[in-house]
C-alpha cells in the first residue's frame, strides 16, 4: 500500500517525564536523539514495519516539547515520494500548510498540515541528502 504512516511524535509539556511514563508503561526503548536538541527517540519495535506471526509490526517515533498549547498530542507522519507534489495535492484538496517543508539533516524532509476539518498531520520524504 502506498503512503503508510511511518513515524509518530508525542508532544509533551515535560518530555523527559512523559518519556519515563511511556518507558515504564510499555517497556519502550527511549533515548535522546543525537544532534537533535531535546528530541527523544522512541523505539516501539526493533525495525519499523517488520512483524512476525507472534509480534505485529509497528512504527517508531519520538517525544518532543509541545511547540504551543494548540498543538495536537500526537502527530502522525505519512511517507510520500515527493514533499512538493504532496503539498500541492494537499492544498488542492483544501489542506492548509502549518509548517512548510523543512529538513532533518541526513534523513529527509517534512511538512506539517491541517486537513479541511482541522486535523493535523505531517508529510515525510526520506532523503539522506536533506540538509
């Protein structure tokens, strides 16, 4: 299937405290992401999307400081082949861009949008040359 959800972020007022909660609650591996000030990496599975008959696949994510009080509690990232093409299509379908295309150096590009009914989501394009 095209365009899977490939990442999530949990917004928190106190990221380390919330990271401790999720680690204790679900035994997730949680650690600071090197080179990304304040970003906490959350590993719910060893490898994103890989499952076995006894252990379903899943995705990994992060915990980060809530950017403002209106931000959602969870943000889902949908993988796309082209950020530019997806942004154009989203605008044409009535979405609004909240954060334009930005780089995660060495990993890829993202943008944050709201759908026509106000739901927040993000786009992700993998690109090791981003920066």
